[in-house]
C-alpha cells in the first residue's frame, strides 16, 4: 500500500503519548498535541469524510476536498485525514478572494469544501453553485462544524489503500501569467521527495522543527510537515510568523525552514545572536531567491550557513545545497546540486545541452515530478518534452562543479533590441551597490527596442539613493543593453504570500512608461 499517510505514520515514535506539536500561539495556548492526538484526530476526520459515501468521478479520480482556512494544528489534521480517506487535498491560500475561489472551486469541482467560519456565507454560495455536496467550517479556535461532526466519529481508521500513482493533492500555481493551473501530485511523488530529503538533510533522532510557514503551499505543507512527521520530530508550531517569537524558540529547536523574507526580518531583530542559535543544526531557505547579502549577514550574525534549495509546486524539491560536510559546501547564490534520483538538465534554445557557465532552459525528471495539470491535457503535453522531461520555465546554469544557479523565469527574460537580458544578472549588480537592500528588474514595452529594461530599487534604512547615480555606476560595469533605462526608488517590492516578488505587477504598473 502506498497511502502517503501510512508511510508518514510509520515514522511516528513508538511512544505515541510523547509531544508531537506545541502550538505556541494558539488562542488560549500554548496547546500540546501528542502523536496519539494526531493519529486519533486525523482518523476521526477520515471517518467523517468516508461516511459521506462520496462517489468517485467518471474519470476515476477520488473526491476532492478544497480547504481555505487559517493555519492551525487541526488544519494539519484535516490534511492528514483527507490522505487517510484516500481523497484528494486541494489547499487554497487564505488570502484568496471570491473571484479566485470561484475559479479554483469551479475548476476542481470538489465534493467537500472547508472554510473559515467568518467566510462561510460567500464560500458556501460559491461551493454549492459549483456542485459541492458538503461545506464545513474550521476556525482558529478549534471551532466550526468540521470538528463538531468529526467529534462523534471513531478514533480508529485504517488508511485507504492507494497506489503510488494515485492522486493525493492538487496545487494551483500562482497564475502570474494567465489562469492558474492545478498541478496533480501523487502519493508517490510526495513520499519519494520526503524520503530523499530525510536522508539528504540528515534528519536525526531528537530534531525539533520550528514550523512558522503557511500550510497551503509546498514549503510548509509538504517539505516542513512531511519532514517532521516522517522523522517523528516534535514541531514548535506558530500559526503566524513573528521574528521575536521564532528567535525565542531557537534554543529549543534544531531545524528551521523559512522564505528569505523571514530571514531578513529576523536579522532586523537584535535578539538574533550566535548564542541564540548555538543549539540549531540547520537553517533552510526556499520559495524565493535568497540575496547573497542575506546569506552573508546570516553567517556573521548566527554562525550558521543557510542551506538554499530549489523546488516547484509541480515537482516538490529538485535540488539542494549540501547538508552534510562530506557532500560539499553550502554556496550562496546557488541552489546546490540535483537531489538523489532527480535529473536536471540545462538546454539552449535549440535543445542542446549547455556547457558549464552558459545560461539555458532548466528541465527536470524524477519520481517527484507531477503527472500533469488538472484537466489540461494540451497544456500538460506542451510542458513535457518528447523524452519525458518537464520544462520548468526557469532559466539557469550549472557551475563547473555541478552547482545550479537559477537566473530567473523564462517569462521574465527581457529581449531588448534583439539582445537577451536576464533580470537576475542585472539585479546582482544593483544589489552590490552601496545603500541597496534589494532590487527587481523587469522589461516593459518600448517602441524602438521591443522591450526596455527598468529597475525598482529598495534602499537600506539609512541610505538616500539617487536613480541617475545608479544608472551611471551600472554603465561602468555592465553592457549598455543591460543597463536599466529608468530606475525607481521604492520603499518595498510587491510580494505574494511566500515572499516571491510579483514582477507581473511591476510590469503592469509601468507598461505605458515608454508609450
């Protein structure tokens, strides 16, 4: 049997009465959950879902359960209960508004929708209109109809048998170009990745994870949660990230996973010291590029070197900087080497392998790579090569010793006057300038050049930047066609919930700049 929950449960400690999760900022908390609580709570939810006797679709796909709730331990139990019941989990960002939810629910056609109590009115209207048979609520304070209905169910449940290829989850991509696509991830995709990371990241007996990420995304739901569950490791659980709260827990933990924004916010807190981090084993960063300045500052302040890795909604984790010293150094500005069992290649525009140092299109394959996009067979076919490699849409290069460097998204490539400009390359030069905290480079329409390069630059707190001076410095250091035609100084960059810069918004805001 390849049910993902059954495999995760095999990693639970023998003593199920040990503490599994400390919910540190739960309302009225902290709250303590044992491994038996996790097992029993997910069983009761699984029994509730199975008791609905939902039919399998005509396409053979199990019923979908769409979930848009605030982060809580009970929300994690809901995810595990869906897996146990052999159904398909559909996590939705709790920031999505009605039009977005309407699209996702209409596209996935879930049989069950779970939402926050405060959103029940508008979510239920959308859900029932799309054909959902049941709508439950789940609140932060362990309230809502889901737990009420589940409370009368048995705490015993045998996970439904599933094959490795059976669908476990649908994750909708961020949709920065066109409509979002639902990436179909199987039990085998997710389990293979969790098992590889358990070994490669050297998960050990006694490891304790600080879990401060959202759980509607690969990073928090799969990478962090699966890692701790499969290793039988206690989680120090924060429903919301707070830099001071995380730093306060560092002496009690060994592993932390975060997006770059979380690291920059902790660096801004004077409580981050080498003493606070003395007992930590591993800091991991992902979901957005980590600035080399953040990488270096973290080394100096904490005494630790952040491990940066690379993954996607469609693939989970693909590459990682080394964890064990014998596997090599952790190198800033790179995402390490392909994980065991994962193939990564970089090809030029003609489909030929790029030599080391040459930028090209990144393609991947492996047991972690998804089967395709939900109800988009033509799009799925477009995104895979004839020999079975997935086109990530990212561009990058291999260094001579096999470390992978991500240069950007192919859709972010700027073609100005016939020349290719890779935004990440220009950003790296801008970010080295005195007084620059970070930058974002995009292309906007231009009547003569097709596209023009522009940059939005964020100063450090004590800096007074001058746009003309930045352009002048760049002209002295990089080719003229790469130099931004305009530089804007701003207080911050637009980001999504995982900290990725939303360059599509910058392009839209400046689309008419040269018209």
